[in-house]
């Protein structure tokens, strides 16, 4: 099922094809594996990892636990492993030890809504690349394989770490359900968060960039935090660019066509941005847009690479010439590079576009090389921004 599901206006017709029900499948990452929970293989490791000195804090916001002994824990988890909803998965380190668990729950295939919940992270998983990767793998599976259009996260309103985690992963806070549940004899107000299918591609770009090996130094310390990769705004010169979603795809494509079509005659070939599959662009690049009263004033497409930030496209609306939108977009790209810890910004343009080359030079970009392609020559330029 395609991930390119754009949300229609409220009340408008929508494709009623149901999502797939999650099965007992396995998901593999660089740091963790997500596998169906098997009590014989996983219960002992998980019990021991989750019942150390910090056990009261680990289980404080879960519906059960901590458990008095392994037999009680084992019985509870054998029963949980049999259920279809919640559907329980063990999170394994690369040595095969269970270091946590999570479930798909409240599974609504007809409305294509699913929740990730009943999450237990032991100390070995907390605040690690592995912990983030586990949530990335489960979200990607829900959107890109199973075809859900809404992915939910709910937690006790008092659970500040869980609320911070949800926002760090890119979920949007939707509000509180007051007096929602009674858990362990106490009232629970529930905080609701969600990611929508049209938001997922850009969140996936952020999570993949954060998880990339080059985002960590030799000691394993992150270079840029996930909250920065998942930023929803770039503020420069008193204006704000917002992170695009698939809802913006049609408008972005129209803007790109309008901005680049005039280069066809000078280039003698189709401009590079007009050759792109924009479904892939939204899934593989950062896409930022500038809203103006008339619609989109500009679009900025970026790629955070290991050693630099590539500005793939700076497109200002041709009808808005004279407002400085091109300057604003270029400045925003440079600000984004600094935020992500990149000291160099690179871009490219067609060799016949001398006006573009002169403009970039005035902005501090120098020519690094000229690339000969079968149908064109590209001028690659760079600027130090660190």
C-alpha cells in the first residue's frame, strides 16, 4: 500500500480500503530486532533486566508490574503473548537478549488507525540509538507496509518522559482525555499524540538522518539531536519556513514547475528538479515551504549528508519577484546546516545559467568543480558556514 496518502478536507470522500492487520512478523535494524514475544526465549531476560533497583520507576506507568517473582511475570506474559490486540513484540539487542517490549494495540483496520503502546524500556535500552530505532522500525512498518493513516501514542499525563519521547519522535500533541482510566487504583488523565500518513515521510527522513552513523562521534555522542532533525520550523530574518507534508506535494510540484520552466531554453534540457519523482523527494529529502497570502512563496529542498548539507533546490514563486524570497530560502538553508552541525553547504546549477552562478558567488559560494553528464554540465558550488 502506498505511503503517499494525502489527507482530504474534513468531510470529503476518502479511499475506504482497510489497512492490513499486523502479524507476528520480525523487523530488523542496525541496533535492535523487533520479534514476536516468545515467553520461552524472552521472559527470563526481560524479567531480570526490568526488576533491578529501578523497577518501581520502570513499571510506574504501565498497567501491571513490577512482579513479585518470575513465575508471576511469566504467567502474565504467556497470556499477553497469545493476544492479537495488543500484539506483543520483544525488543532484542544484537546479542539476542530481550531489553524491552512494545505492542501494536487498538488496531482499527477499517479506519486505518493503530497505536503503539505498552512500551517497556529497560535501562539497557533507555536513551540509546537502539531505543529510537525500535520506535522507527515499528512506525515505518505501520505506515509503509501495513498502510495505516494514523499512528497513535497515548500515555499518562503525569508521565513526563513518555510525553517528551513522543514529541522527540515527531508525534503531535492533540490534548488530554481527563479521567480517562483508573490504573493501579489511581486516576489517569491521558495525553494523546499522533503521526499522520502525510506527515510520516518527513519524520522518517529525520529519524533516518539521526540514526545514521555519521551523526555520532567516536564516543557514541550525537552530533545533532533528533528534535533538531524533526524541527517543524526554520525562523530567519523574521520569517518562518515550515516543514512540508504530503498535503503540500501538489503545491510544491506546481511551484517547482513554475520556477524552473524558464531555464529550459538556456539549458537545452529539462531542469533537474522537473525530472524528480516528488513522492521520493518527500521521503528522502527535507522539504520546507514558505507560506505567503497567495499560497506558497517558495520551497527549499535539502539533504543532510555525512559531511555537508546539500541544497537540492531553491525555488521562489516567479510571481513574487522582488520580495527577496530567494535570499530568504538560501539563508534558511545555511541556518539549517548550522543547526544540524554541518560546516559546509553545497549546491549545484546548470553551467549555462550564468546569472545563477553569479548570484551564488555574491552569496559567498565558490565553484568546486564542473560535472559532465551525458546531457548537461553541472556547476558544483560550496560555502563554509561553520
